């Protein structure tokens, strides 16, 4: 099983405006996309897993805390499994790859957070490969003060 991968982009600014990009991201294998916005900051949408479907995600407005965890037992996954945490923000363009076999979820860090998902499955394929867990099964949603 592969691991999540974070592709980092950049911002180019000149007198005309700005251009954000993630040139390492390749749309090969992507079959569809969808966007998600929560109604408020601090709202959690988690945990969504697939045995065969992989996803890519990016934030185009605001910021979100994203989690990804490998599923060790589809019926009763370990609460002690290590969860990888990522902060995605529009002002720092990045694309996160979440491989098949992982659950993912996110919490809006800003009220305007807008997340775009790219999926390697059609909606029909995804519906037969959809596994959901309680949003607090892995409770990574506390923002750590530093």
C-alpha cells in the first residue's frame, strides 16, 4: 500500500496579478471531481474510506486540517492507528494524494474553506466501495497551540 503524498506548488506574482500552481500534480487516473464547503469553521467531515478508490485534494479558498489513516481492519479499525495530519491552505498551493486503503477527513479551519477532491473512481464505482466511520473515531481535530 502506498502512503499519502503531498505535492507542493508555488505562487507567481507580478503587476498583472497572481498565478498559483502545483506543476507536479498529474491528472492521470482521475475520473471525476467534486467540491466541499462547510457552513462554518471547525466543522468536521470524516472518516470516509475506500478499498480501491484513491483521492487527491486541494484547498482553493481558506484553509483546512486534513487527516489520512491506513485502514487495518475494515470492520473494526484500530483507534491507535497513526493518523497523518496536513494543513492545506489556498495561499500555499498543494495537492494531497490519499491512496486507496486509507480513510480521510477534514475540518474547516476558516469559514470560507473550499476543498476540491479529484477521484480515481466513477460515482458508480465509488458507491460500491464506500466505507464510513464516526467523525471522532480518530479524533485529531484539536488545533495544537505552539
